[in-house]
C-alpha cells in the first residue's frame, strides 16, 4: 500500500471510495466543492493496486489568532474491504507530517475521540475555539508550539458552511 499526493484529484476513484464507505456521496461532494473553491489544501490517496482510501484537509480561519496556519481534517474514508488494516491511520500520519512540514500550526477534526486521540488530537485544545461544531467530538492538534495558542472564533471552508 502506498500514499500519494492527489494533486489532480482522481474524481471517479474518490467518489467510489466515499460511496462505498458511507453509502452516499455527500462527503465526496464536499471534497469537490472545497477543490472548486480553492479551499482544499491537501488531498492524499491510499493505493493498493487501486485507490482504497482518501483524506482531505481544508482551510480554517482563526479570527483571534490570524497569524496561525490552521486546517480541518475532513473527510477521511477507507473502502470497507480495506478497513481495519491501518490505512486510515497511515493517511492521517502522512498528512499531518506534510502539514507540519509546510508550516501549519493547528488541525481540527470532528470525530471519535478514541480514534483521533491516538494521533494526539484533544478536545481540551479545541475547547479554546468557538466553532459551529463545539462539543466532545471536536478535537484539535497543535502541530507547532504556536498552535497551542489558538483561541476564539473560527471560519470553516464554504463547503462546510453550506452544510449547516
């Protein structure tokens, strides 16, 4: 299994993965919307012989700490026949390294705390932020020391705003 930057976005494969994983196309539509709006900052595809997983990151604006570079991890999908093999974890680990290496300070995710906690995400850091998704499933990960200072209101990419 390998992970590649999906610069040109393999739309048929991406839609197939999200459809198989979630039984709907809403998550794939979000990725396409982020791409069209210029808000998709990182897109990685996991491959076996064929594409089997995908993770996307979009821009996040921190209004009280605008000097920080922040991103949102969402969505993440692994085709059902390839789940429980560490592919999702590999996508997350690889993508977080890429973000840290390109100067990102903070990542937010809305998801299962037990799953994302193993990568260092914490609800505690997210509590300092004001988002439409506040609660126990909102978690943050500081990729730099500056990321720990994030606080206040945030704005998500338009693709998420339109979900509300």
